C-alpha cells in the first residue's frame, strides 16, 4: 500500500545510503561509443541528427552547404579518436575545387576546427562553404584576377584551409570563436562575408 498522501503507483523503495546516483543514459552512451569505434574501423559510422550528435559524447559531425554547387552534406565523421574513412572521402569530394572539379585531401583537423567553433558558439546550423580545396592552377588564376588577394602558397592547396560563414551567427562572433580556439590562422572578410580558417601557424588578419 502506498504511504498516505502519495498517489497510488508513486511509491518507490528508498535508495540505500551511500548508493551513487547513476546517469540513466551513461550505459547508452558507452554502448554507442563502443559500437561507433567498431563501425569506424569498417568505415560505416552511424547517421545521427545534429541534435543527437550534440548530446552524444565523443561524436563529431558537420552539416555543410556549398554556396557554389548548392550541395548539402550532414554526417558523422569521427567518434573519439576514430575517423571514418568513408565520411572523410565524402567530405573531400564535397569540398572539391568547384572551378576545376579536382578533389583534394582535406586535413581532418580542419573538420575538428569547424566542429570546435560550432560547439563554442552553441550553434546547430549548417556552415556555408565559400571555398575548400583549391588546386594550384585555380589558385594562380585567382591571384591574377583578384589583384593579389589570394596567397601564392595558399593553405587551400594543401587541404588545410576553408572559408565559411554560419547563418544566425555574426561574422565577428565566428571570428572570435575561432581565435579563442587558438588552432591556426583566422582571416576576417566582412565585405566578402566569410571567415577564413586554417590549421597553419597561429596568426590572424
């Protein structure tokens, strides 16, 4: 029988003193991470929504929209220390040189940089991509057509740089979040409406 004053069905046995409180979702997260590590080894990480990724420890994913091709991508690319080769391949193709179609190899730290910036900002939106990989021929042509505004040895050619903006977040806030991470270079281009991020030496302009 339930104690007086407590609605029927709400009586619960008292927890013994000294019994630690447990997170009801902890076992689920541990199972997911173990399973994710196994899947990462086979190149088949699970598909999760942005909200699910944000609430699952160790899972890193990105949602991107390319401003030149109109393509969209939303995927998990890593769990813990394990990067999914298939996901990285899809991201490489997505971030190809949109002028020439050449596909480069994007350094995974670029994706972790974007992920870190987004977490710091508390945003779940999709990054808009202005420029990812850039082949040498494209880089040289852009240098000629833009009056030297493109670096001769641009890190875009090495797959170590990306130009982005994040809808709903001001460019200044995006820049400041990237600077706070102290990972590499941060370029602020308010007129062109993007922020440049790279994994080179620590600097900003």
